[in-house]
C-alpha cells in the first residue's frame, strides 16, 4: 500500500477510535455509576474539628502528645499536615492531621489525657460522583490507548502514520496519568480523614492571670505611652510655632490698621 493512502487511513481510524472509545468508556462508566448507585456504600470524605481547653502551662505538652500519637501510628496511618504554637500571654496551639479512620480517636484520646474536650464536629463530602467520573475517564483513555497501540503495530513503515499515532499516544498517556493521579487523590480522601485540632486555655485560665499579666506589662505599656506622647509632641511643635508666627503677624497687622483709623479720625 502506498504511504499516503495509509496515512489517510490511519487518520481516519484515529477519528473512529476516538468515537468508539468514547462510547465504550461511557458504557463502562455508566455501568459503574449504576453499580455504585445500587450499592449501600457512598464514597464519603470526612473532616473532624476538635477544640481542646487546658491550662496555659500544658498547651505545649498537649500538642506534643498529639504529635507523638501521630508519630507512633507510622507515616502510612497518620501524616502531620500543619502545626503551630503560641506562648504566653495567649497560650494556644493548632494541629492538622490526615489519618486513617481508626487512628483519629487515638489522636483525640492522646490529647484528651492532658486537657478537656470542649467541642467536636464532623462534616462529610460525598465524592461518589467525582470518583465515578474519574473511573469512567480512565476506562475511556485505557480503551483508546489499547486501540492506538494496535493501530501502531499495523502502521508498518509508514513514517507519517507512525508520527501521528505516536503523538496521539503521548497525549492519551499524559491524560491517563493525570486522571489516575486525580482518582488516587480522591481515593486518599475517602480512605483517610482530616483532623483539625485547636488547643486553647480559656476555661482553665485563673482569675488572677489577666491581672498579673497586666501588672507585668505595666512598665512596657507605660514606656510605649510615653514614647507615643513624645512622638506626638514632635509632630505638634512645628504647628505650634507656625500658629504663633501667624498669630503674632495677624495681631501686628490689626494694630497697624487700628492706629491708622485713629490717626485719620
């Protein structure tokens, strides 16, 4: 067969393969969606929020207990996503974990040994549709890639046809890897859960703590007030001088006009 006609045939087959792959992938995807809809399980991604209250001097140890519990659960079961801590006078800390569902209660219990659980809430996001869409897209791309590989094996020595098929295969492979990564991320969100922890010391702060803090900070506040007054005075002095000059000039002019009126009279 002449190379040019084979190239035309390959180009036409590419279009046909795309259409066939779309129909085949859509059928597989619709079947998966129907199967998931029929089943009782939903693909849910859970996120928990926990507020913990403890004494100011135990905020750091409570946070350390949570970090230690996550570390003991191994990296495959628990991952630290974020961590922060603030010292006195407003002692507080935050933690964010991604962990398996069975590890979440262990993390909360580890921190609860050092503090009081004030509030806990949970919300869920249904990812059934995005996961089904990702599976359908992967099925379409996989079928299209298989057909392209079969077409490449039949191209023989037609360089132009091989270039077109290989180019299409490269695009399909890139799209397949992107879709696979998206599906893996969605699967991770379903298989693991997010835990946001806020550690504070509002309820366990003593009555005298704010008074003692105010006394400790009195010197600093006094110095800051004096510095603010000095800064304001520095801005005010030029205006006072200008107003004095203007007042002196205005009073002198007024006296001249008054003297002239008296002389004329």
